[in-house]
């Protein structure tokens, strides 16, 4: 029996079509990785293609590792010569070989987000930018977007025209690039951009890699940005044997620069392209897929396709609405505990997905209370921890002395008595002579007023030079151990306190383990540059241990590409999902991206899907009243199983009915109210619901004196738009107005602050 007999008709068609451009529209759970790996096997074993000439690109290290493993199992000979990598890893491998053609050394450093922010602070200080006006994060975001669009500082400045702010940013961009080059460093965007620039300016290098990669496959093509599209187009330009696999319905990374037009317009760019649809889903039940199809059909900017399956009908989708977000979290955690306790899988079979990271807090608290193991994907990255960044900075300094950020990070770590004044004098001297910080350290006699700090700086340089000599003699893991020992790093940690030291030492041990793993698994000769490169390309999602038994919590963006038997989609409310900004922006494109995100969430579920929402949710310290998400309303009612839950609000209402104070208020409300009353309340306090008693004077009947609108009127709010006044209650100094807004749901506010205008 052939390995291709296990494929369905459309999958076989995609595998056997090997020549020319091919677009595979692969719906969620339709076996696209299976198609790609079988296609590699078919090219090698049936078409006689040299494995050396095949390139497979995906987006995450996890996906690349899975594809590599599957290819190795399918192909008996030569599989190790197929390049399977992420976009960034591919570019790093090319640049390590060729970057000298565009003016960098091969041992360049890759800056992570923290490094970029540190560098940006220096840049702003040097060019006189007020970071209260121009935030570092904003500047880095604009520069990142410019690089995605392949705009150099010159082109960015040209496009700015006479715009004052844009010209300021252009100045920052230029200095930022200058400093990166001086440090022999690249940021993540540079890995792609510099490779494109290499190919565009060095035709012989481009031709070399076009000949090398005669057959190119790109996974998750809907997530490519403009520079990635350009990179792939250049590589495939000679032979056009380009196979791209993706799903426009799962394009959810516009905020990262992803351009959905890359997949929607593929046939326009490659007119002779073949298009094959994979619509059979192997993951989910019929009910889950029917719900996903119903939601995504509301999008106009998509290619027509409908997921179907031979799987069972499955349970209806469970929907529950709660009074508060606390009630929602309590139910979800309790439901998971009950299900696992009854034998419905283990904790690792469950995932809670949400729109924003902030939603995780309540679930965390409930899990801790319930004693249920959990993991949040997207938390503090292992490599962002202080002790790990310190030791990596030592390795970076040893590998690339031109990396000023790394050198300055460790020059006084552990403390060597080198003060900030001394460091600043070295920095000023380096800038004045247009050399690197470490190079300035190697010529201390040329630095004025260095004084007593010279001997300490000399000792530091001697230590680094000693480690550089040891690179040739030791393995990377032994080198790291020697750094830890000779710097006394562990002893310093232990002096900080036992509990914290233990955790940090455990992290250091884990770093050593990582180095050993790299040395054992490296396909080529392990090198210090190679290890630092691998560390720089690690993503949060790659740390997800699929064998550990814990409930996974993650944002919907992080969940793409994963699947779980039991999924909870929490916070299904207009204003949260879709987001408030999306609703108020009145942008069909933005709303369609949010709907695609919902589609991704639904299709993560294999057996069972629960969707929840809350009527009241605290956001940034304010209570919001939200409508049920419009996406939930797009699911046919016959697919939903609604469970009416009693939340905190309902519980309190039941308690109030038994309270004599509540009964007194109720009786008072039933009487007509006309000005002051002789009724004397024994309760000199305010009541809930806008009804109160104060100093013998009662008020509670909704009033609107002094306002130019009344209950039932249409009003407009400067931020929330138009809505209908539900109630107006006197609250002492001001009126408390409740409005049901058309776009953002119910809001309760004081009239003086709301400044509502009646709509005529």
C-alpha cells in the first residue's frame, strides 16, 4: 500500500501537482501539514528531486520541528538535506554566510525586544527626542512597520514630506539604524529586510539561492507580510515552483503586518497558478464546524469554502451568560474540575481562550483556589529573566565584542565597583572617536579623566579576552559553566536571599540544559553564534509542553495552530470581542479580522465547545455593561445549548427579598411621591438600585429635572456614540444616568461627566 493512499482526493491532487505555482486553500483541521510532508516525499522519491533543492518555510519553531520530524519518517534517504525552517531561521542561515556583502560581520548579534528598547532610549537621548512625547514603544513600532514595507530611513524621510512628526521619527530611524550597524547587530525585522536587500543588490547571490531552492513550500501563507512576500517572490522568481498553503479565514495577524491580500491575490501575481481547496476537516465535530461556517460566512473578503467532516454530530455548543466576570471564571474552573473528576479527559485536554491577556487574572485566581494546575502561554519569557539575560550578555560579548548593549549590561555584573560616571566617560570617548564601547575599553589610556576606574576596566577586559580564548578549547556548555564560576555569579545570587536565589539558580541550570540540548541536537557543528541565534528565535508558544498535565490559558492569537478536545471561549461580549475599538472604528476590514479570530477560536475545539460571557465586567477600574457578542448571535440557535446560570447579582437579589430594609423600600416606592415626605426612615443611608433614604427625606422615583433629556430619549455621547436613556436616578449631587448605547452596550454614568446631548 502506498503512503499516498491514505490521502483524500484533494490532498493527493495537491501532493502530485509539483510544477509551477500552486495555492492550497487549507481549511482548519484539513491536514495541511500532512499534505506538505507527503509532497516533500513525493518530490524526492517519485520525481527524483534532490532534497538539497527543497525548501519548506513555516512560522514557528514548533511547526518547523513537527514538519522536520514527519519528513524524516516519510523519506528513507536524504531528508536531512531538506531545508525546513521558519522565515527568520532561513534568513539567519543565509545572512551568516553572505551578510559581509552588505557591510556586516558574520558574527552579528540579534537584538530582542528588550535590547531594542534599551538602544532606542540611547538613540532618543542622542538626537534630543522627548520620550514623553515620542514613546520608545511607538517609535519602535513605526520603524518595524517601515521595515515590513521595506522602507529605508531615506525612503521613510522622503514619504514624510513636510510632516513635522514624521520627520522627527525619520531622524530617530536613521540614528537607530546607525547604532545597530555600529553594534554589528540586527533586530528581528532586519533578518528579513537585510536578506531581501542582499538579494536585490547582489544578483549572483540571488541566483545561487534560486538554484539551491528550486522547489519552495510556504505554510501559513495568509500570515505573510510584505517583506516576506518579497523574499519568497525573489527566491521563486527563476523556476516558479512555489507552493503556498494557507487559509484566508485564519488571517488574524494584521497588527503584526500580515497582509491578507498576499493570499487573496495570489492568482493575480501568478496568473498560471493552480488552486486546490482542502475542505474536509479531521479535527472537530459536525456541530462545531457548522457553527464556524455560520460565523465566517458573514465575511465578504474571503475565498468561498465550507468545512465538512465525517466525524460525529457531537454535543451542542454550550452557551452560558453570567452576571459578572467573577461568576464566569468560577463556572469555567468548576466545570473543568467536575469534568476531569468524572473521567472526561485530563487537565491537558482543556483550554481557555480569550481576547485579551488581562482576562487571565480571574481564571488564575480560581485555579489557585481550586488547586488545579494551569499554564499561561505568553507570560514572562524564560530568556527575558534577569539572570538569563546577564549570562547571555556574557556569551554575546565573547561572540561579538561590537555589541555595546551586551558589554554595558555586564560590565558591572556581578558588581566590580565600576560606577556610572566611569561607564559614561567610556561611552563619550567611544562616540567622540566613532568606535565601539568595547573597543574603547581596549584603549583606556586614550580616555580622559578615567582615573581609578582604569584598573577595574582593565580587569574586565582581561576576563572577556580570557573567555574568548577559551571558545576554541571548550564546548559551549563548559564555557558557560566557566563564566558562572569565574565571575562568582551564583555566590552573588545566594547573597540576595535564599528563596529568590534558588529560583534563579534553577533557571541558570535550565539554561545549561538548553545549551547541552543544542549541542546534542545541532545538525551542523555547534557554535556559540549558532546557539545565540537559536535562543533569539525562540517564541513563547514553543515552550508549551504538550505532555504536561495542566489547563492551558491563552489569547486567541496564541491559539492558532493548536487543538484541544475541550475548549472554553470566554468573554463573548461586544466591546470585548469584537473589541470596543473595532466597533467604534466603523471599519468592515477590522471587524472581519475579529470575526476570523472568532473562527479560529471555534475551530480549536475537537469534541466540545463552551462559550461564555458576562453582563458586567470591570475594565480599567470601571464597570462595563456589555451586550452578547454579535459573533455569538451569528451561530444558529439550533446549534446552541443555553445554560441559565445564577450569578452574583441574582444571588444578591434573592438575599434582598428576605431583608426588611428591602421590603421597606419596596413599599415606599409603591406610594406616589410629591416633594418632601413626612416618612421617617430608620435607615439613614443609600440603597441599591438608585433608591435611598437620607435624613428623613426620601428620593427614588426617577427624575430628570435640569436635564434636557428624559428616559426613553435618544442621546449622543462624545466617545460612545448614540444610545437610548434607560433610567435617570437622583444621586445626591448629580443624576445617575443609564444609557443603552447602540455600539458599546449599557453604560452607567453621572450626568455632569457624561455631557450627553439629546438627539433631535
